[in-house]
């Protein structure tokens, strides 16, 4: 049985490496995408400090992102591809790191408390299948090390779910 443990790493890189190890252990042997998205959202939300939302949106027919498993306050259910930070990451097929969401043109405010956002595309064999979205009430909460760490978690999710 998996048991999350507090991460007491010295550096941010060490923190993200330990978080990736925990994610691999948590998802090991489970192929169901929804179960894995739910557990990974919970692991991220309860491990990374200063978050107010962590979760997934999955692309559906017509290119619309639809809310998947998450942790945090209720969220926007549908986001058009190319709209907001999540839509931009899905459209570009690349991560979008926003230090201050109020400065991002077209930002969608699902939670008015959010100030910084990091959205990583979830890329399977067929291309972008969704995004992994993190929000923080603190401006400048995320940096390049966080982006690399969350991109690794998205890759672990794809591999475990065999997408």
C-alpha cells in the first residue's frame, strides 16, 4: 500500500525528484487514467506548498477541455482550446508558466484567489490529450524548476496510464 510521506529535500530539484519517485510508486500497476489523475492530483496538492488548486482537464471531441479529477475549490467545467492558460497550453502543446495571471490576456478566473499558474500539457501517443493545471494564491509561485518537475509528473502519468 502506498503511503505519502513528507518531503524534506534540501533543494527544489531534490524535492521534485522525491515527488516524482512518490508519483511512480503511487501509480505503479494502475492503468486507469481517471484513477491515476485523481491520485496524482491529490499527491501534488498535498505535497507542493502554496497551492490552491491542482488537477486535470482532458480534451474532448471538438477540442474542448473538460474538467477531470482535481483538488481544490470547484472549477470551470469547460474551456475552449486556445482560451485561458489551460487552453493556451493545450493549443501550443507546451507548458505555460504565468507569474501573475492578471497580466495574462484572456485568463479565466475560476478562483479569484489564484495569482500564479503553471499548466503542463499531457501528451500521449496521439498528441495532447489534456493538461495538468496548478494554481497558487501567490504571485511568482512557480519557476523553471517547478515546470520541469511537473512536466516529469505528467510524463509519469502518461506512462502509467499507457496513453
